[in-house]
C-alpha cells in the first residue's frame, strides 16, 4: 500500500502552494483518467489536490469576439453550448467523438488536455516504457504499433496523444491560461504539448504545480465552416487511429484561409502547417487537397505496424476539405 493524501484547497493560490510543496503531487479534476492510472499503479502521487470546484465552470464571451472556457467546464457542457456549436462546430464535434456521455459529464476541459497516452505499455507496469520509467526502453518499438505515431516520434517513444478536443483546439489557435508558482502564463495550444525527444516522460511544457485556469478561443469567423472527422476501430469508446480538425475560408473557389490539425498521428496534436501554407491561395480542388496532404505527410516515418496510417491520414485530410468546400458551395457562401 502506498499512502496517498487527498486535499481540497480554499482557493487557487492555496492549491498552487499545496502542489508546489509536494514534488510528487497532482491536481485532480474529473478523475476519469488520473483515477484509472492510480488503480493501474501507473500514477503514484503522494498528494491529490482537488481542483474541480476551484477553476471556472463558465463559458464566457470576450470583448474581442473570442470565447473563454473555464478549466472546470465539463466536456458535455462545452460540446452542447449553442455558441460553440454554431461558431466552432469542430470543437463540439471533437468532444462528442470522445469517450461516452457518462465520461463527458465528469471530464473537464483542463483534465482532457492533460490526459495521458493510451499506449498499452505505458498502462502496463510490467513492461518497459521510457515514458513511465525513463531509461527502461520502449516496448512499442518492437511490439504493438497500430495506434502509434507516424510523425515527430523519437527512438525513445512513439506514443500518440489521445485527446480529440486538443486537436480541435490546436486547429483553432486556442491559448491556455495557467497560474503556477512562478505566476501566470498564456501558452498557445500549439506549444502546450511536446514531441517526445529524449524526454518522453514530459507530455507538456507545464511546470510542476502549474494549474490550467482557462482556455481562450480567439475569434475566427470562418471557424463556423469547420469539421472534425475521426477514424477509429470501433464506433464508440475508441481513440483515434487518425483524426482531422479542419476549417476553411473559400472565396470564388479559392482557399483564402485554412486551419488543419491531425490527431492520432503524433505525441502531440499535429498542426499541419505545411499543408496550410500550400492551401492558402490554391483552388479548392481535390488535386490541391491531395498535394497539400502529400506535402504534410512527406515527413511521416511509420513503423511496420502502422504504415496504413499514412494513406489513411491522406484520405481523411482530402475528404474533410472536400466536405467543407461542398458545404460552402451549397450554402452559396
Ligand atoms: C473508456 C474511456 C474512453 C475514452 N475515450 C476518449 C476518446 O475517445 N477521446 C478522448 O479525447 N478522450 C477519451 N477518454 C479520456 C477522457 O476524455 C479523459 O479521461 C478526460 O477528458 C480527463 O478529464 P478529467 O477532468 O477527468 O481529468 P483527470 O483525470 O482528473 O486529470 C487528468 C490529468 O490532468 C491533470 N489536471 C486536471 N485538471 C487540471 C488543471 N486544471 N490544471 C492542471 N492539471 C490538471 C491531472 O493532474 C491529471 O494529470 C476516454 C476515457 C475513458 C475512461
Ligand atoms: S511508445 Fe512511449 S509510452 Fe509507449 S512503450 Fe514506448 S516509451 Fe512507453
């Protein structure tokens, strides 16, 4: 038995102080990921600081036209919010593509972003895993590879990030607001999660004790024309093999602007900047979409067991962009 303390703070500063003083402590939100990892013996914190009632549960309009989402907003509430559904449908769709209704009722915005990889070796304490125990090796390299990364992996770790919501937020250029022992920070979603490199144990750039307070969605008019498409092995309760979050702004059949992010392919949500650059100013045709997908995926380094993800990602990118272009044409926009 390992001793584990549970604590509730009076306010955010106290929570940050409590965790700052406990090097092996962790924040607890909905608990839908962390409690599973506790039961498996993967997470072994000495202290849990409950933050469910500390951070904001509100979805607020910002003066610049953006939206501020509190870290304690439940996934189900965010998915159902009328403003999110009409102005950022990709976010609502990504949330609804994840987990189940019961889980989404508990899971929070902050916890969803920081959920840990579903690599089976990470979750099994009897197998070597550099992410769980640095220096022990990576069982996936010679093992089960279907769910693993094709982009940005390292010899130390080929795991993927599991969150659907984070892929949509990456496409939308969301910004995470944090408060930690060293003060407040604003971190673009594109910079929150790390590639594994030589330190696969660190999923994000957050420092110990840093608490996610809010997620800011900047105003993005054409995000109303956005979509999330997820390919998985089962219709529910399955993480993405490949997913695509896309938003497109078309004028007279030409792509004026675009946002594109991929899930299930890397250690972090993958912003497809190479494809975006090629698409801006290009005709909205299947040829342009295929060229952009090929350019983005030219950097893919699949393993023998997940090489299928490259053509799959290509197909899902093209289909997503075609669907959004057809939607616009039909609306006469
Ligand atoms: C069966 C099952 C199926 C699932 N399927 C999917 C799926 O298809 N797609 C998907 O995206 N997800 C899926 N999930 C994962 C689910 O979305 C996450 O478990 C959930 O979003 C985590 O949120 P939480 O509030 O429960 O976090 P917790 O479990 O409480 O915490 C997760 C991590 O975040 C940290 N944390 C929490 N809040 C904060 C904060 N404010 N600041 C700093 N750190 C914080 C905790 O310390 C912990 O490390 C599935 C989960 C299960 C159990
Ligand atoms: S891929 Fe990463 S998480 Fe999975 S076994 Fe290798 S080091 Fe561990």
